[in-house]
C-alpha cells in the first residue's frame, strides 16, 4: 500500500491538510518533526493537536497520529531512533491495511525513511566536545561543512545546526562516520507519493509572524518557564533551537522581550527558507514532489492529492 508524504515549510498548513486527507481516506498520520517528539513542548513546537480533531457521522473523532510525545524534554532524540520508531509504526499501519500519511517539515527525517538510510547509533565523544568547546556557531558550521565534504554526506544541513550544541552533535556524527565503518542495517526504501505544500514567500512571512504572536499569547513563555522549573537545564532547551533557544535566553535574562521576538522572528523566516532549500535538494537527488498551492481551499487541495494518488 503506497504511503503519502506531505511536506512543506513551517506555516504552510501541512498538518491540517494531512488530517483532512486522513479523514477522507481513513489514513493515519506519522509525524516527521524532530521536535514534536518531546512531551510538554507543545506550543513552541507547534503541535496544534486540535488539527487532528474531526467530526464523522455527527460525532467527534480524532485522526490517529504517531511519533508525537514519545520522548522526555532534555533528552537528545536522534535520526537513528526516529528511523527505528518510524518503521515500527509504518509496519503496524500497513499491516492493518491502512494508508500511512507521513507529514512534517524535517527534511532529513523524511529523506532518511524514504531512501532507507543505513544508520547506526553514534556515541558521544568527550575529547572532541572538549576541543570544540568555546567555538562560535560560524566556526562550528565551517568544521561541519569540511567534514561533510570529506564524507560526501548530505546527512546534516543548517536546519539542524541553529545552536552550538546541535552543531557539535552534527560534527560528532560526521567525525564518527569518517573514521568508523558503519554496520549496515537493512532498511528498505519506501515508495511514496510526495506532496509539497507550496506557499509564496510573502504569504509565508505573514503567516509566520501572525503565528508567532498567537503562540506567545497562548503562553509559550510560560511553557518554557515550566520546563525550566522541572529542572531541565537551560542549555538543553537552547539545544532544541528556534523558539526554545530564544525564549530560554529571554527567560534567563540574556535578552529583552523585544530582542527575543525580533531574533526569533528572523530565525523562523530563515528556517523556513532552509527547509525549502532541502526540499528542492531532494528533487535534485531524484525525488518527485508534486507541489500544490497552500492558499487553495482545503477541499480543493484534498481533491488534487486524491487525483494524483489515484
């Protein structure tokens, strides 16, 4: 049974579209978001769980979704774990004769499962971490670029290195792969119809800013304070990047509210641009992505996907 993948940049409306499609065909959604795996990190990761609510036969129902809220904040969930968890869920869904709908914006996660990357867990390297300590994000990004060139690797991109900690982890993985033969795990590639949700730059920027203001009003600052009050170290939240990086820095007094908002807004715009760069790169690497207009009415978007699918 052929999977459907729905991808697109942040604020393009992927999740509501996946939910509407799942309702239409009786499918189940598998999340491909590297941060929605964490429990109690809801507003900052944009889980929007109400998107999975629907009405069928005059009764409320929830579209089944997977790989959301499966890890504790402060832990370092990674691509290797995601690939394992994805295949467990995927095999369960198709085993029941249901259509899986992979939905998300983490291009690396999507490509890893569609292509069947051969991965192995990479241990921490304390000596390497000590060597890299104190380097700036620009310096770390340069080191990562050089390692990627040596490895002929597309396993990381800038969407995953918006903090020094994430950059160091990416370098650790590339360094490990450079010097350690990776034992192959037999993970098959997956045949999937890939739908890209395309939103023009100005509309995307407008939606990002509007959504950021709404999430701040919904209590995103209090969410970060609550996580810190649980005892999760500030540096662990900063590791997750974007909202958690900038809000944590604000909460611990490293920036003002206005500075936090401005920097975060810019960072999210840059992140969305890098997501699109990754998806265009997927097309160059042989994936066929059927792009549909994000601003079409929902019913039209679902019809278009069904037409392509059938």
